[in-house]
C-alpha cells in the first residue's frame, strides 16, 4: 500500500511541476521567444556535467489540496518544451508561505512523503528516449536564499538525491540562481 501512495505522490509531483512549468512558459510574454539561463549547477554520479538552466519562482494556492506552495522550478535551458531535467525546490503548507532570506535544509518533497512547512527537492531526468528517472529521496541538501526583492530572488543550492526505483544517485553542487519574481 505504501508503494502505491509513493507512486501516486511522485506522479502528482511530476504533473504539478510540469503544469507550473508550462504555465510559466506561456505567461512569459515579455522576453520574446528566447529563454535566458538564470540558474546553473554541476552534477555528478548518475549524470555528470555543468548545466545552464532556466528557473521560475513559484507561489500559488492549490485549491484541490488546500495547500500553498512556494519555491523554484528549474529546467533545462536548451529545450524548454522537452527539457532534459526538471528540479523542484518547494515548500508546501496549509498556511500562506512568506519566504525570507536564510539557509534552509532540503528534505524529501511533501509530494514524496515529506513534511509540510519544510523545503523539499525532487529531480526528474529524461534520457534520449524520453524515459524519466525520478530522484526523490534526499540524502542531504540546502537552499540559501541570499536576497529577495520585489523583482528578484537570488541564492545557492546543493543536494544529493537518489532514485528509489533504480538506486542511482545524483550529486548537485555549485547551484546558483538569480530568478525574476
């Protein structure tokens, strides 16, 4: 039964993140067709390399679940329609969320069984055949929000995540973001 709930939460996480991603792409009419990279990171183990990414600040109320969400969605800059990866660093809570500067520990996402009111991270990686591997078990990680203004949110992140399905691990370091609000 626990396995069924886990698959349900992971599927829900992917659908929610993708819907947020596509709505952000559709709503971002002031930048023309070009999406600029505003996030970067290095990865190793299951995936290795330096990556440029596009991130969006997310804050919304999900009425179906009566939950507020705030955080970042980060995806591959090279192809936003078919990204190679999607990273969600988000907090879910029953109360409205007001992000502040500071250092936050990353845990399993609420959608993967984590706690409300804490930042969680999940990463989906697609191979060349568009088969997805979901990395939802957080071994360690942090997000540091250095600056929040009316127009920007800036900071760093790093985390180690493992795929419960394959046992593969991705280590993400040197993550930096400077995202428009």
